[in-house]
C-alpha cells in the first residue's frame, strides 16, 4: 500500500470528519490500497503502522479529491479561432457555429479525432481532472455519431449521445428528431451511458427535447440536458420532468426553474459552465441564488472548440468564486462531489474509505489557493485509481 503523509490540509468531502461539507483533516495521511481505492484516511499521527510499502511525505501540501468534469465535448476536429476573435470584436454568439465543427469533424480521420481527444484528455488530467464526461454531437449522421462515441470511449466510460446538438443543414427538423430517436439512437446507445439534447432557440424546442430524452431513457440511457444557456426557456423544466441527472448551463434560470431544481433535492443537479459565458461575454450564472434556494450545483468546463476551449477545472473554480458568488468551499465541492452527483456516481468526488483513490496534490497549503491564485500552476501531482498519472509525488 502507498501512504501519503505530511498532508497539510486534506479535503475528503466526508462531512462525518469535521461537520462541514468538505470534511477537512489537517496534518493528514491517506492510505491507498493495491486495488486503487482509499483504504484509510485520518490524522497522520493515527496512521496505522505496518500497512504501507511506501510512504511519501507531501511536505504540508494540500490534497483534494480529483476533479469530476461532468460536461465536455472532447471529440472534434478543426478550430474556431476566427469565430472567437470576431465575437470578441462584437459579433453575437449563436448556436449555429456548431455546424462549422461538424463539417471539420466529418472530414477528419479516426486517427486525427483520437489524437485530438487524447491531447485534451491529457490536458484535463494534468489540471487535476480524474473523471471526465465526453459527448458526441459533432457528427450528426448515424455513422459519425457512433464514431465519435466509440472514440470518446477510448478516453472515458462516461460517454453521452448528443445527436440532438443541432439540426444539420438542409435537414427537416422533424425528420431529424425521428432519426435521433430512432436509427441513430439504436446505433449509439451501446456506446453511451447518457443522452443529451441542446434545448435552445435555434436548436431543439421543448416538445422535441422531451421526445428525445424519453426515447433515450427507453433505450436504457440516463438523461441530461443543455438548458437555458442563451436565454430563458423551457429547458430546465424539461430536464427536471425527465429526471435528468443534470441541467447544464442554467445561465438564464427563472425563479420557477430554480424552485423546480431545488425540488428534486439534488436528484437533478444544476451544472454551471462559466467559461462558456466568459467566452461569449454573457453574464455568469448566479450560483449564489441557486445555492441559497437549495439547488445542488456542479461546476464543469464544457470543453469545446466553439464557446469554452479549456479543460481547466481550476479556472472554473476561480471564476465561480470570483464571479458567481460561491465560497471557496462551495466551488471545490461543486467541482468534485457536485460533478459526481451530476453523473450519479458515488465512487468518485470524495476520499472516503472505499472511494476510487483519485486525488490532486496542490503546490499550496490550502484548497483556497485554487481561487486565490487564479491561473497559477498549482497542480503538482494527480493520482487516479491509486496511480500517479501526472506530475510526481516527491
Ligand atoms: Zn455543452
């Protein structure tokens, strides 16, 4: 077993340890079993003797659970630099930009798509993300959507079928919804855990979104939804009614939307994606209002080439604290345990005994530095299922 000791501040997300949601232990140690799971956590002085084959002293650094990024679009080709620059020069963002990436993705080889996805997955890992969701949605034909999900599966088991990202050019919307709910779903379901729909003006309306999620659930997939990103609308209500694990974006949530989310008691999480708002110069979601109403909030990157081209959860945490009214504690919880809730996972997002030994060693004495030192390279080492996968422990 591996023992990590000399941990100045250990965040476990186990409220039983200190009464708070983060379950902080000071001067802590963690034992990692040969099965890649947490075997023991507690104060260093209570570390049981004789179990560790190797003991690493982390010199007072903070350790937090690996980040759970529950919303990415990792598999794509091409680049939208020009679109971003034009938008920053004053042009408005609309959902249609997705079509540019669809054309580039269809034209790319499997090897190109795999290489790009692996590069971004490595980037995510190096910034502390140990659990990652990845969506299709840049293929929009039966074969291309299957291809994107197959490639997604090479980087994560948390794959999401997003055939309903946008209606492809020159296609009748109703006919496309029938395809998404029919032949495309049948072909994609074996490669996916989730189904998602972009419920937004310019993409899919409430009736279409309801039909798509219902078809996915009948095929054995869990529901999630892109909702209320660009304006107010029915997305959150559709997601809650479909028992979605998560309503994502929620930038334009009404009081009734927030009440509906709170009423699920954490069953449907609000996943906030502030880099998408930053990169489209939109207002950041009002996390404070949601938290005060009792909504369970997750934070994720939405890594995609159009509106949020980053895999950095530390950046998202800094934005959430600086611009969305979250405390440092809430933001870290939302980027770990919140992400796990948005994927309905109980084995990740915390460091209780039995959890997957996914953790991040920070070059800092406290998790607070994630927001306090935005942009600083604080991730010293990343451990996933008990193995050091990025950086080094000593
Ligand atoms: Zn998205």
